[in-house]
């Protein structure tokens, strides 16, 4: 468990520290805001594509080698970023880092499904989910300290000793499990189509409103993504071991789970602009925003750990209903600025708790229960992909609504009311999950 925990924490920590590093990167390479956006877009794109690939490879060759290879690739990308002499070398290195990051969390979750008994899985998945809350608590102050004492390159070099520890311990303790003795042919067509589909989708979502020589490109990207999706479904139905197992969507409970993962990602991505409410409505200084978001972040961490402990007692459906209800309540309350700063702090807590519950172990537990063992890696990978797409959609939707309605706090209040309505619809969708029997908790007496 420490090997899985540390590896996921490393990947999550990099997401948390990149924000404070952006001003330093802009100054170091003399780049504008559009080029800075590539630092995140490239990482997201390659981690998304890697998720499908690494999950498939873990189903073919076992979790241990794929997990260790993902950690090693992440470390290599971190080293190359720190050594980058130019901005474009940094972007290439971020792509390598993204490839490694995409394989860490879904493979770790599949290891939990393979090796932990049902009575212990919820707690293990909850701990993995809680690492994101811990990373977002520790990441920004750690990055700020490194920038004061050293420079931005050390923000990425810090990953190397962590990765080294994971590789040494992982080589000793991770189980050597293989899914099959005989391996079907590799789905090269599927991985190419998946990469093209996700590239078109990421570009379409992240570049909404952008023009090139007077031409709007993002509608064409989204239309291309829809066409590629239709082709991918047709191709993957006939593949011997598909990169994206379409058969998983034939399972009604899994199909609902992936839709809920999309909604959970939307709720998670909506946190990005909560700081804008704090600065616009309550005159919080930008360098103090991290402090007013602590209740939300701590709520997320405790929500993940608590959900992991309650998963076996209450079942995934009950926890998801509670999580999306908290998100609905929290985002609706955040859109009401008359509560004042203390009201903002109080209403951010249910948002954090709800996020901790819905991105914790409940969705992953359903995927473990419903997917065949030989497809557990792919089933976990699809949750990551849906989460990431939901996060991208939320960032695009909130910014578009806020700009359309009117810049400033009024635009954000309207945007977050829309988010609350979407969380309510996701809550109603959770009701479609069948009631699951809680797993008896094994006595430790």
C-alpha cells in the first residue's frame, strides 16, 4: 500500500505545484499566456492517451511492470523538464511526464482490485483518493518555499527521489500477476484512433473561442472527435483485445458509472474558479487565496478517507448520492455572495467533502466489481479518462458562461448556479444505480 500511495501522491503533487511555477516559467522563457497554457494542455493530452495505453498494457502484461514503467517515465519527464534549455524542450518533456502520469493511478487502483479482499478495498481506494487532497494541501506551500530558496527547476527535481523510492520498494513488494498466458495481438489501430480522438477533443474543449486566420477551429475539432468516436467504436467491436473495451459499456451499471465519473470530473474541475469568487467578491489578495481554500481542500481529504471507511458499510450508491448532494448544496451556496467571507469558508466545506467522496473509492469500487478481472486495468483507465474530460469541460463551460453573462463576480455566480444544476442532475442519475449490498467488515479483534 505505501508503494501505491507514494506513487499516486507524486503524480498528484505535480498537478498541485505547477500553478505556483507558472509565473516563474513565464519569466524564465519569456512566453505569453497562450504558450503557458501549453504546459497544462500537453500534459493533459498525453496523460489521457497514456491512460488508455497503460491500462491496456497492464491487462496484458500485469500491473507490476506497467506501474513501475509509468513511475520511471514520470521521473524521466521530470528530469528533462528541470534540464530544459528552451520552452519547446520543456513542452516535449511535459509530454513524457504526462505519459508516465497517465498510467500511475489506474494501475494502482487495479492492483488494489487484484490483491485486496472486498472488505479492505474501500479503505485502500479511499486512501488513494485522499492523496489528491494531501497533495493540494502540501503542494502550493512547498512550491512557494522552493521558489524562494532555490528556483523553479527544483519543483520538478523533487520528484526524482520520490520516484526512486517507489521503484526500489515496488520492485520488491508489488505482486507479480499476469492476466493471460497467451496474449492476443496488440490493438495498434485502437491506440492511434484513441490518441487522435482525445487530441481532437482536448483541442476542441481547451480552444473554444480561439481563431486562426479568422477561422474558428474548435467546432471542427469537436466534429472530428465525434467522427473519430464513431470509427473507434466500429473498430474496437472487432478487435481481439481492444484498447477501449466497448463491451464494458454494455454493462448498465458500468455505463452509469462512467457517466457519473464525467460528472465527478466536472465537479472537480469547477473548483478551479472558486478562487476567483474569493478575490472578486471578498477582496482576498491573490497570494492569500490558498489560505481561504484550505477548508475546501481539507474537506476533500477527509471526505476521501471517510468514504473509504464507509464504503463497505453503506455501499457505493449511497456514498455517491451523498457526495453529489453535497456538491449540489455547496456550489449553490457558493454562488450566493451575500453570505460574506465566513459564509464562503463554511459553504466551501461541503464542496470539499463532496469531491472527496465522488472522486474517492466509490466509482472505482463499482468498476472493480463489474469489470472482468482481465479488463480491470482498462475499466479503471476509463474512469480517469472520464474524470479528465469532465474537468476540461467544466473549465471551458464556467469561463464561457462567466464571459458571456458579464465579467466579474456576477458572471461567476451565474456560472456556479449552472454547476449546481448539473450536480443535481448527476445526483438524479446516481439513483439509477442498483442498490448494492454492503460488504461485511472483517473484525480486527
